[in-house]
């Protein structure tokens, strides 16, 4: 057992420089590599957070502008529809007025034509009455002239 402890002591004695070297390497890498690397990663993380925040702000701004655009577009469409409805209403009123005028003109024309027909009929009756008397006289004369005596 003493020999085993002696061997173990010799191994530990030989390992001391290796352990010291490993400790020195650990502190050297920590100071020269990991500290700057952590600093760069921290900066990168802050920049990424800043870029994400800027992207989120930009997205929120774009959504706000999209909503405003949609509201303006809806208002413009409703205005166009209102104007179209107003024009359609005016057109219907104009058509109704023109139809009423056409009916009035037609009624006047019919009234005038009836009056003219009535006048012509009265004139024709008078003419026929006058001619009927003359025709009756001619017929009577002709019948009397043919009668044998």
C-alpha cells in the first residue's frame, strides 16, 4: 500500500505543472477570448433587439397607415356612391319631367286634333246638309222628269 501511495504521489507531483498550465490557459482564454466574445454577443443581442423594435414600430406604423388608407378608401367609395345615387335621382326626375311634358304635348295635340276633327265634321255636316237639300231637289226633279204623263 505504501508503494501505491508513493506511486500516486509521484503521479500528482508530475501533474502539478499540467494543472498549473491548465489554470493559466483557463484564465488566459477567459480574458482574451471569452470576455471579448461575450461582449460582442451582448452588443449583437442589443442590436438585434433594437432592430426588432424598429421592425415592430415600422410594422405598427404600416398597419396604422393601412387602416387610415382603408378608412379613406371607404369614405371615398361612399362619396362616389352617394354622388352616383344623386345623379341617378336627378336623371329620374328629369326623365319624369320629360315624360310629363311629352304627355302634356300629346294631350294638347290630341285636343287640337279632336277640335279640328269636330270643326271639320261640323263643316262637313253643314256642307252635307246644304248639298243634301240640293241633291234632294235634283233627285226629285229627275224623278219627276222621268215620270210618264
